[in-house]
C-alpha cells in the first residue's frame, strides 16, 4: 500500500499552532499554519502528514469532547478541510489520530451520565459503578486510562459506541478525505473492535491505513491481515538512542536481527513497522542523545532499516525538548517557521535516497559487520544491494567485511570504491554504498 513507500511527518496540532492554553474561538483559524509549512515538507520530501488529535477536547486532545468538531482553538471544520485539500494538492496523504480507548470528562455522553445518573441512555457507554464514588463526586466511579482519571474509558463492546466511532471515521473520510488512522493506545483496544474497524475502513476506502500505537509485546498480535496494517516500532526506537548513548551498537543490531533477519528470527520480516527517533510522547532525540554529533549517524540508520520512517516536526533541524513529570508541553512547542540546517539537508537527502533505491524500500535485511562502535548492514532486493554503515568511534576504523573485488558507489558523495575485504570509515561517520552492476 502507499504507506509502505512513504516518509511520514508528524504534527501535534495544538502545540504546533501554539494554542494549548488559548481561548476557544473558531475565528482563530490557527490550523491554517500547516499550509504555510507545505513548501518545507515538500522540500524535505515527505509523503504523508500524521496529525495528532485536533477534535474538540478538554485540553490536550486525547480527552475528546466531540469527534465531529475541530477544536475551536484550531479553527473550524472548514479550515481543516482546506488544509487537507492543500496537502492533497501537494501529493501528501493525511493520517488522523483515532482516540477510541477513552474520552474526556467533557465528552457529551459522559456529561449526560453525570446529569441523569443511572437514567442516562449512555450509562453503558462506559464502565461505571454506581455503588462507588470518585474524587469528582459524580455519584459513581468509572474506569479510566492507566492513572489518568480525566480520561474516561469507553466500552468498545457496546455496539452503540462502536457505531458512533465508525460514524465519526466515515465522516472524516467524507469531509477531509483522510487516508488512514493512528490508533492511540492500540494495545488496549478490543480485538473485535479492531477487526470490525479493518473491515469497515477497507470497504469505505481502498488502501486505508490502520497504524497502531504499540509499545511492547508481540506486534503480530495486532498487526496482521485482520487488524492493523502497521504499528509504532518502540523496540527499535529504544535500541537507537540507547545504542548511541552507551556506545554499544549491539543493542540496535540485536533488535534489527530479531525483527528482520533470516530465520530463526525475522519476527516482522514481511511487515512495515513505523520507525521513529522521537515523537510527541518522548524526549526530542536532540535532547536524548549524549553527543549531538551522533544525530546524523542515528538518522542514517533510521532511514536505512526496514519499515517506514516518521519525522516529528522540528526534529529535522534538531529541535530540543524534554518530558517532565506528567508534562509534555516542552515536547509540543510551536515554531514560528521551519528551520533548515545541515541536519535538515542530510535528512532530505536520506529521504530522496530511500525513495530512489528499491533495496531500501523493499529489500531484505542482513547484518554485515558489528562491533560496539561500528555497525554495517545490507539491504538487498533482487539485483539491487545497499550497505548502510556507521562508525561512532572517535578514531578512523578499517572494518573487515566479507566482500571482495566489488565496485560500490557512495550514495551520499557519489564516489566509487572497490571493496577488498574491508572498508574505511572516518570518526563518527556514516555511509550508504550501492553495488555497481
């Protein structure tokens, strides 16, 4: 599907537009800021935009009030429709964040329950206990997401709830012509709900993407022909930053071998997982890495491994931000305009290389050489073969590899070299080599 060949650009709208604490006013039209960034995204070479929540909510978007109305801090439904039309004209797909496990306390059906108690027609939309009390003195207790009692858990086993959510998705497809959904906390969603969702969305729009937020576990439990198309690859996310910070590339190599190498590993060899260096929930990678000079080799690995890469807005130029206790605002800042520097240049080049090389888009993965501070692997598709190599040692290295008398071209510099059992790499460097036929 289209997702398999894409590079995704992620935007957290309420932060991107700088309106988290703004008054609600549909005349604000702040979501139109996305249109101003389209030339930047085109220059980068991204293919799709993933929007985190933008519908009416209590505060941060994941506490939904109304799935059919764009949050007035961002503007109106018509404003977002205009954004989607401009993205479509620019050749970019649109993915929305589907928050279906829970809603905010301001959600209209929950408000009805608070008012009418057991007489509410919507009391079975949630997991309630009218024999207990909660800290808000609602007259009942309810299940919620993890420790966040501002996020009320929906009863996805209730056909009326499922129908309401499906109606909302169908409206998003009709109004905004969206191409897919990121499913928030997909690991908590009922499997029957996911199966029904896959059937519905596939019937409404061919190649509709269902991308699940999965943090741990066997991804195949959710990613299969009946449920999700893909998921967030948190295992490789952790392996990336940890390998560079610990100067131990064995960690990311282990994850890649486990996920994509030949048997007996290859758990997800035929699946396109979404890879990322950071997102709206974790520290910006420029703040997470101990050494800033490792940003470039880290992105070199990110764009060279199997799967679909995703960039979080601002990180393409090295924006910083750290998560504090129960606070994500620093991760979700607003920038007046996009920046462009040597890191942005590199990422744009890596996106272009990936698009042009079948081996990087579709190729099998295999490890070629590995030590604590150097890692080389190959991607191979039919007659096309690419080597991705990184050296995070402070000294130049001559790295032995089992290749002899072969001509290779450096895709980043255009230089050619004949490989005879080893390659030379400068300190803290990286390279993409393509075999010359």
